[in-house]
C-alpha cells in the first residue's frame, strides 16, 4: 500500500497543496495538528502504525520534511522506524527518498534531511520568538490588554467564539484536551474551562 500523508497545523489551514494527485495513492491520511506532536502520537500516525502492524505499507509520501514534524529528533526517529521496516519515505518538495534503489538507507538523504529538519526546528522557535516579541511590543504600547478586572464574559459568548466552538467539536469527538489545545491553538486552561462547561 502506497500512502500519501499530509499535515496542517490548524483546522482552518487547507491541505490541498499537499494532496495534489492524491488519487495516485492507495490511501490519503491527513492530520490537523502541531508539528511538535510526535508523529506516532498523532491520529494519522496511529493509523499508520496500525497499518505497520498488518504489514500493509510499501511506501509513504510526504509533501515536505516539516510536514513530518518540526522537532528534529522526532523526525529522525520516525524515519529510523520506517527504515527498519524497509519502507521508503519520499519527500516531494525536496525530491528525497530515505532508501536507495537497493532498499538501503541513503547516507546523502540522511544528511540533507538532518539539515532541513534543523531548519524546520529553528523556524518553529523563530515563529514563537516573534510572537512573544510582538506581544511585548503591543503591551509596551498599551495595545495588548487582557480582560479588565471585574468584567465577566457570558458562557454563551465564550462558547460561541470561533476557536472555542471548534474545541467543543473536537472534545465531542473524544480528542484529548492537550490535542485540542494544540490543534485549535488555545491555552490548555481555556480548553479545560470549555471541557468543564460542556460537561455541566
């Protein structure tokens, strides 16, 4: 079975760019989660693990290395697992195969993947740093403010916020609170609050 794997960080993001020509594959597996979540802890990763156990995988195609993950160690561990199973991963954007024509680990590909994986990890850190810098600047200018003390938001208004509605949907589908927080982009405390309200 030849699998095409796609990942987007949020529900709003579109995976069409990653799944072009998906009909050329036996199965399309999509994840909507942060790249920081270890591959085999994702819903799609768990499905792939199940197919591993049934010896149903011949190859995996991924649009680019950062779709596999944004943590270098997890990327390398995931590739190592596939390599042990003699299953090739093909990264379309980079045109890289993890195995050569003889089914052996490609040393050159391993080097390139390590470099690009490091770049993906650095990008994630830079994005986070820019977010924090932006918040700090906004606070200094008096633009970024939390809710005024003593003000209260109605439960209905709280649950009707776009991200909070999506969180409710995912919780109803039995996603873990930690997964919901990462997928939707909410603070874990907010997800816990939504969970408590939902179960009153």
